[in-house]
């Protein structure tokens, strides 16, 4: 099993263990289908098994892991049919979050969106889309994750935020790998989809919920359609960039 960052403080160890293991699943450090044990995770995190047990129960509720035995779980691996259902749900949830953000975002939240988007744009301006680089894609992706997370928070719906957190965890690592593969095939298409974030932001800033919902739905659907297509490729291009 991969080595995870040690948890140093004693406050809310269950919450910290949950966040750390969830991030490891999202980033692909813990891969889909991988079996892990409570003891192994506890040793990797440098904490006792009790908070790890609590974290795994929460991850089970999120469907990110499935129980294998009394003290072991397996990172969930989804088939094509379930992936299709998840992406359809994500398209709807993200569109709704953008609509609600256009209606409810505070001035401070809009400023946070702007800063995150400008960080991504600045990084992209110095990025050669014809030469894929995992580190550069991760840097741009981190800024865009903050942009989307701020939109989600701006919706004002804790239920919606929770549901989006779940679907994001199912697809983050796959989306990163797919972007790298797509850059090699059609870098301009990736760049166009990247620029679509600016259109989403402008719709939210101008308090236009219909436009924000429509553009976000198109943006999410284009990304997820590419994932579904890549998942079914017989040539294995998508798996080759793991």
C-alpha cells in the first residue's frame, strides 16, 4: 500500500484521517480496486486504528470503499454503466450549483472565484498545451478545483455540496489522466473547455442563473462525455496514461 502523509495533531483525528484517505483515493494514490487494512492505514498515517475505523465507516457511506472483512476494505471500482449514471448526476448537480451560485453568492465568494480562476489562467498562459506535463496539469487543476468548490459553497445548499463532494471523489483521478490523454489528441479542444470557466464566472458575476446553469451543464457534459468515450476505447488509450 502507498505511504500516506503522517497525521501529527491529536485534534479531530477521525476527520483528518477521513480527509487524508479520501484525498488519497481521489488522487489515485490509493487506486480503484486496491485492498487496504485498518492497521496498514493506521501505520501509514502514524495514528491508532480507532480514528481510521471511524474514517472508513464514513468512506463506506460515501461509497468510496466497500467492506472486505472485519478490518479491511477495498477502494470502490465502478463499471461503465455505473460511471454513466454518476456522470449524468454530476452534470445535473453542477448545473444546479451554478444556478444557485448566481443567485446566492456573496461578494466575497465571487472574489474568491475570480482569484482562483485568474490563478488558473495565469498558469495556463505559461503552459504549452501541445506538450503534456502531469505537474502543470495538476497545478492548473488545483486552481480550477478551488474555483468549482467556491461555486459549490456559494450555492448555499449543504445537501448539494455533500452530493457534489461524493461524485467528485469518484472521478477526480480519472479526469486528470483523461486531460493528459486529450492534450495529446486535441490540445485546442482542452484549451477551449478551459476557457469556458471564464464564461461560467461571468454569468455568475452578472447574476444570470439561466446562463450559469446552461454553460455549466454544457461544460460538465463535454468533460463527462469524453470520460465515457475513453472508458470504452478498445485501444486502451485512457488506461495507458495511468
